[in-house]
C-alpha cells in the first residue's frame, strides 16, 4: 500500500505521496498539465493524462471540476472493464459524482454565467425516445453518461457539459457537498420507490457509501426502527456514529440467507408486522439480495439499489411470489438534483462525515489505489482541484 501522509484536517485531507507508483508521470509533469485527467484503459489500467480541452458548443458550458467523488462503478470499470453491458473499449476519463465552476458558456446558454457554482447531473438523454417523452429519461437507451466509455467523465480539470443538466448550488454548500448530490440522488430515486414512511420499520443492506446515504435518508424520512447490515464491523460502527438511533447487524458467513434474515427480523420484534416493511438493498451482492428478500415482511417492498452480477440464479422466487413482496429496481435517477440540493442546504441531511479522504487532482491515481485497499477505513474518497484555473 502506498505511504500516505495526512495533514491533520478533520476530514483526512490526504496529499497522497506514494512510494514507487508508476502512473507514467512524475509529479512535476502532472503539475505542468493544462488538463490533468484520470483515465481508464481497455486493458484495466488507470493513468494520469493531459487531456484535450474543447470549446463549448451551443447549449453547453465549460466547467472547472472542483470536486469529484470515486464511486464503486468507477472501481468496477477499472478492475473489471465493464458494468453489465457497459464495456470499456478505449481510454476514457472516469468520474460522475461532481461539482464545479462555470468558466465559459456556449451559444444560447442563458441559465448560467461564468462564476456560477454548479452540481452536475452526469447523464445526457436523447430527449426524443418514448421514455424521454414520458419523463423517464434515466431509462433512455441512447443516454450519454459521464465516465462510461466513450463519454468522458469528471475526474479532469476542464469538462464541457450541457447547461440543461447543471444545477446552481448555494454558497453555503461546499464543492464537496455538491459532489455528494449524485449519490444522494441515487437514494432519493430509490427511497421514493421503496415506500419508506414515517414510523414504519426499514432495513438497509450494506454499509458502503450508498447504504450509509440510504440510512441517513431513511432516518430523515422518519422511518423507525432502522437496521443496517454489513459484513464489516468497522463500517457498522461508522453507521452507528452517523445515525445513532439505528441498530446494526453483522452478517454471519456461518448462516445462510434465510437464517441471517431471521436474526435480522428479531431486532424489530417477534411478529410478522414488526418486520421491515421497506428494504433498500445497497450492495448488489446475490447473498445480500437473498437475505433482504427473506427479511422484508409479507406484502412489503424490496428495492434493489446495488449493482450486481448480470445473472442471479438463487433469488427465492416463490417466497417473493407467495408473500406478495414488491421487488423493485432503479437505474440511476431522474429529477433529483433540486430536491437533493434542498435536503443538504436546508440541513435535512449532513453527509460530510462520509468523506474520509481527499486527494488533489494530480494524485488521482493514488486516490483510486487507496479506495481499492480493503479495510483502510475509507468511505467516500474525493478528488479536488484547488487551482484557480482559467481558459
């Protein structure tokens, strides 16, 4: 593991000095780049590259990306080269959890001006298909999504993006909080379909970044009792610090999915009605999905938010059928940024604790390496660019 020096900030701002990492460029080279970018290759490598800077077209703006978070999907694209049918077929700038500063506006842009601080919705749907016309643009098959080949993402200094999919953020929100709007958007979309309600029991499976956001959002929505599960006791401890009112359950490898589910249900009470009415599964791991299916009460809702394997063969179909469990899924989000901004600027949700490490843009490779290390205590890693950039 690279040696990391922390300069003492509460969030663990990391300057990321490493021993012997070969990303193809020494520090002096990276600092001379006009547009440093973190790119993934088709042969599962990541590299820091000076990327081209293009002019904004009609309806577009050029941004300086001030903060970009590392998502689990970025790690999948690096390590596996794909997420389902989405394959890395060439070099591509990663990243989609971002906030930035408007530097230049293209023709016809009237909603933004240079100097505006914005959160970035990283998808650009076609706006012509029947799904877009119905308002379900997140399901558009022709969508361009930042960081999914061939569409470059946000881990670079300068990015051109359609003005339509940018949202002004108030001064009281930091760029780091602006980048957290994206994972919060995932949960806002999921929680709407999970039937999470005031005073009703809910379960969150997985205490990774998305699961922790789900836990915080469920608490803010008034769901109670709340239980969160994971295999890692450190992450469960973190969840308890984030939401002290929740209970935690460490999934046992010695028990099968149905047995773990029974243990989880005991935390709620002894009868069926006390069992969780809403479950948000945030890992995408098959065994966890199965546990969630057995844990949700009869007639309840199981919302699968996590991204998993293309095929799962052990889902308890007849149990779901006979119990009339509403099995649901989401794909990203739609129309969530305004609500996410209100949640964070209004003090409904404070997600700053999730950001455990920050790296400068020139150290993006080291940020990914740290994120890949198991058991180092990282939750959400942010890559920041504090340069006062200009075009």
